[in-house]
């Protein structure tokens, strides 16, 4: 367990050290918040802000036995709320069903939740979560055109964008389809946009600036004979509304299931942790040392990649939430099959993002 004091992460770089100095070095401060009441922690939770309160909902874990001991994954429906960073969590309600691995974004109308899965199927449903003095409210929206889990999305203006994922359990096929929901409309409806030209993928990282949507890494599902295997990706893409997709410089290493949407700092989009495949098939599984803790930074002006220090704890398969001038990383996977109830907040000092 890390000290419950601020952890200052030193910055290191690749060959772009001069670039980082020119861009202005954002210093990242990490502090732990109260852990989730679920002592096992969850992966693939929904999270966002409504009326200043942080909500974390659903997710999945292995509450009795680990997967290498034939443990069964369990999906959850509990909704937790954190009113202020220095307060404890409280339970405020339940999702319409046990659900995980969908898209969740903070919007002016509440926390958007779209898609996701349970043990039996993937879903297309979309809804908004809001919280008031009367309690938790779930407002149904138009469903996605297809079921989607393990996709990646971000807000671009008033539009929620979602790309990739898969439409059925079992990791047999992946998607490169791209959808948008304009929440400025009274009755918003998902529309389909041009698909990403890259290989269909799951567990990518999305990001957005004021005028563009970004998609990084993830895993393709390629069939080899009778088997389908994950192939970790390093490609990066940018979509500007009204224009075609553009391929950007590849990531220095693969990045799968890092927190999404990508935080922004100092004119950069940050890929925080995730899995790079370097420990795939590690044995014995119970001794796995944890996912990599390095931070990749994509410099928006020069379109070059940097290494920006490390996170205090390994994390994968979790959302990112902007809150109170910082970013929150709730729960997630420490290593394959193992979750953590820890909740971390990252605050940036120095230049701000665009």
C-alpha cells in the first residue's frame, strides 16, 4: 500500500526531452481518495460527475476465487457517490441491471452510460444518471445501433463519441464502427459516423480536444486457425468532424485498456498505465507483478510521443473522470483478474491543456 500522502511523480523522457521542456513540463501530483466500499474493487465500472458529485457504478470482479482457481466473474449494479474528495463513499442506488465494460462520460445532462455487458450478453441501451435530493435518477435514452462493450469514447463539444469494442461476448470479433450522440438535442439519437480505418479493436483509449477525437491502441482480435487471439496495437488516429480520419505517429509501445478518456495536460493527451503485453502469459498467474505503470504522452502540436513518469499503482480497465480541477481513476485492474478498491486523484501543476 502506498503512503497516504501526495506522491510526486518525476518526469522522464525519451529522445524528446527538449520538446517536453519547450512545451512546459506538467508536474503530476497523485493522492489517494477513500477506497470503494467493495473491498475487492471492480473493473469496467461506469463513472462521471453529476451536480458536483462523483458517481461510480457497476463493474465486475472475482469475489470468491481468482480466475486461475476457476473463479467466476460477477457483475454488479451498485451505484456509489462521493460528494467531496475528503469524504467517504455512500451507496445511492442501483443500475437497471448488473453491468460493466460500457462507455461512461460526464455531460451537462448527467453521467452518460452506453452499452456494456453482463455474464450473458452485450447491450445497446443508453441512459443518464443524475443525483438530486430525491436520490438517484436513471433516464433512458435511445439505444446504440448495435450492442457494444469494451469500446472507447469521449465528449467532443455536445457530442458523445464511441468507437470500437465488440458486439457479443467471447472476444470473437471486434468493431471499428463509430457512433455519435448529440446531447444538445432534446431527444438525442445515436448516429453512425465514418468508421475508423484502422483494424477493428477492443479496449482502446479515446481522447478529445476542442475540435478533434483521438483513438489510441487497443487490441485486435485475429483468427488463427480455430482460435482467436488478441493482437496488441500501437496505431493512433484522429477524427475531425467533417473531415476524414487521419493516422498519427504510432505509440512507442502497445497500450491496451488504459484509463479512458485520456487526461490532458500541458498540450498533451496522457495514456496512463494500461497493458503493453510485455507480461502476457506470465506464470504463475498469482505472482504477476502488475501492469506497467508508465505514462505515454502525445504532444498535440508536434504529434510526437513522450514518456511522462509513472503512476503510483498499476491500473487497467477503468474510466477517467475530470473532477474539481483534477482527474480521478476509480478502482480498476491491478493485474489480470485482480482488482483494487483504491481510488486515485491526479492533479496537474504547470501548463494546462487546450
